[in-house]
C-alpha cells in the first residue's frame, strides 16, 4: 500500500520529468526553427537573393586566393563554399543539419566540385579544424543578430580555435556588423483595419508607409575578429528630426563583408529591416529628445526585444 508521501514523491518526479521533457522539446523546436537548423525549404529565398549572393561572391573573390584553406561555418546548401572552391581554395564546409548535408553533397557533385569541398556534419559552435585556416565564412545573419546564431557561433569558434592553434585568428567574412535603431511612424493601416504588428521591410530606408522621426542611431559596431558582445542593453537619447507620432522602432543592420583597399571601398550587405510597434505611441516635435531603450541576447527572439522596448519623449 502506497502512502500519501509516496504519492506526492511520485507526482513530484513525474512533474519534474514532464517539465524537463517540455523544456527539451521547446529547446529543440527553437533550435530547429532557426539557430543552426534552417530547413532546406528556407534556403530558396537565400539562393535567389541576388544582393546577398552577389555581395558574398564579391567578398570571396576579393579575399580568397588559390591554395588557401577556407572554412565555412553553417554552410547550408554550399553555395558560399563553392565560390571559395572556384577561387582555388581547399574548403571545409561545416553544417549541422543532416538534411542539408545530404542536399549539399548532391549539389556539389552536380556542380563538379567534389574533391574541392569537404562536407562535415557537425555543430559549428564546437567544430575545430585539425589545421589552421586562412579564412572563415559564416552567414548566420539576422537583423540585430537576432534569431540566428552568428555571434554565438563565431565567439565559440574563436575560443575553441585559439586554444588549439594559438592566438592568430583567420580573416572573417563578414568582417563586421553595424547594428542600428530608429524611432519612426509606421502605417499599420491594412485596408482600413489598424493592426500594429511586427514586420520586416526590404533593406531600403525610404519606405512609402514609414516616416523617420529620429536619426538612424548605431548601438553596436561588431568586428568579428575582436570581442563579440552576446548581450545588448541599450539606452540612448536621440533627437527628433520631424513632427509626428512615434509608434514603432525600426532596426537596421549593415554587414561589412570585406574591404577593397585598392579601391578604398567596402563590400556590404544589409539584412532586412525589422519594425516593432511600441505599446504607447506618443507625439514629438522636431528637435525634441526621444529616450530609447531595449535589451536582448544575441540569437534571441523578436518577442524578447518587443517586451523590453521603452520609448518616451
């Protein structure tokens, strides 16, 4: 016969097991939603993004030389690795998602690049090459370094790499990311129905339904060969540039993929802009100061930014 205390103990163990299982499932869902686990279907948009592909092609063509050892972290379909291979480099392409490894293997064969690209099914945040590398390509970029694991993976890679190969780091593509934010008035009118929802915009500052009300304000300049912050706790004061009603904050990210010193020109690629509505819109006049604060972790959710946002005049 079981006692009441035994029943309570069993219930406690079952409850703990259920919570553990739920937390594990949520972690797996988050990891597979984006992180390093982007499904093949999503790669169509990346492959057809001519600005993205063209910018990375230009940076790789500029920086990669025959005989170099190039490592790609989070290789996906292998397209960026293919650019390095066609420059005459020996390429190691690390991809965590087994589905993508199988697909990339087929694509590499179709493109006649077998023997030039080594595919490695591994966690990019834990992988350490057996020999030093010249260049690391990593494109896990998302506006604000949210959702995807760019900052986390490169920070972990540098820590692991230097423990094995010493303090000299390879060149990173991209070299840097500049994170910016801007108070705006955004039209949330959809056929007469007002719905202030988070939205993405094409990476163009001039948008027909968006009115900038503050200057675009950088809040982090990240060089990938230097210290990489994994937490952002931002409090800035910006000056209004026009009269209007602040009802949203726009996040803008510009990535510097490489610098052509001969032409004195940077090769850049911007992420999509992110517009997040504020809970309580407020009026401003030109010249008035706007207090702007938000906090999140690198690779974190968009909701976490929305929940932390505070804007006031």
